[in-house]
C-alpha cells in the first residue's frame, strides 16, 4: 500500500509540472490581435487597415509628413473594431507649430457645410448640440489644465482631407483647427470607409492623423496632427431603411441624439478609446441612448491622458 501511495503521489506531481508548463489560454477580449494586410500591419478589420495603409502610401508619395493612425467607429446594433496602424498610443503636443497650435489650447471647429440632416435638423440645432458636447468636455474636471477653444469656420474653405481619399471631396486645409467636426455625410461614404453594411450601422467615426514617426516632446507617444469627425446622414432619411432612427436633439431611442454622439466622437478626438460595457460609459462603442455627462470611467480615462498636460 505504501508503494502504491508513493507511486500515485509521483504521478500527481508529474501532472502538476506538465500542467504548469502549458501556455494558459487568454481571453479574446484581453488584447486586440495584430493582423497583417497586403500593405502592412495594424490592429482591427484587415479590409479597413488596408485602406488606411493605402492612404498613407499616397500621403508619403505626396511628400507630406502626416499619416492616418487610427479610426474609431461608433455604431448602432453590432459593434465594429477600431483600426490602428501602430500599437504605440498618440497624444497632442502643446505649442506644436507643425499644426499651428494655439499655445497649450486644443482648438476645434464645426464645418459650415453638411450641418443639416435628412431627419430635419437645422444647422443651428446640430451646431449647438456639438458645441454643448465640447463644452461638457471643456468643463470636465479631468481637463482642467487644458482649454478647448472654438475657431470660426473659414468661409469657402474645405477643412477636411480624409474624405478626399474616397472621392467625396478635395484635399482641404486641415490646419485651421486641431479637431474638425465635418458634419453629416451620405451613406455611400460610410460604406466606402467601413465596408459593406457600414452605411447602415456606423453612426459616426473619428479619424486621427499623426506626424510621421515623431515624438517632439519626448513623452513616448506619437504626435497627433489632426482629427476629423464625420456623422452619417443615413439615419432619419425618409427614403432609407434607417428612417426609424432619426437624428434629433435630446431624443430617446430609437432616435439618435446629436449631443451624445458628438460627446462620444470628440472623446476620441481628445485621445480616448472605447471601453466597456460593462461598465456603462460615454465611450462605449455601441450607442445606448442619450448620455450627456461623462461616467466615472470616462473621467478616469481623461485623467490618464490629460493629468500631466502640458508636460510629458
């Protein structure tokens, strides 16, 4: 009996050693896997990444020192993964002359084209809702060291560049503000950017450009050059299958509240990514109805980004 007990004990020890030597599985939600496209590497949908790499090849061929770094989709229904070219995060740089920075402020404008919606909102209504969203972030205690300053739209000037790579406009003058809220765009644009179904499911997206391979202030982050936000005019269009989800002002589901989407998208413009749910947050990737006040996790994220501003 003693020999049998000893033998069993040895077997148990060997089993434990073998088990410990095996690689433990990780949750698929723990990390976003890096994928390789025909153009290069990145994280997210390979088809979207291929488009971003193709845009960057064009920018390089033009001799420009900016590159697309990330695109974040805000959706209704099923979520879509963000697409990022590099794992290294990016940050705005104070006093950055390359983007005509206004000292330590972050500037924004609301393009005076495409401000009305097919659901019937006026330019004044959409502009006021986005301004309110920007004021919410500006007054948030997490951003007490930075001012978000609105700049006027320069009349007759195209302020956006991302749309030009998909045939929806010319290459504009991106340096008039750090963040450009570019207004409401047709379904076909969101299909072109996000792929099949993008026009029906993507409410809005934020796209960030960085300066090529620089860390001007030594904070170990890539340097943000500009950010553009586009809103989808499919929603509420009487002739579209999203007619039942109209854009509105402080509107409950199934409507889409402009201020909520503006708060979310400009959270990306201020360097936040998606998180949750759970917990609930302004920065959840799927729309869940009106949310006009940042949740604690939103503020924690903003604190992580902006607590050291303007120093590394």
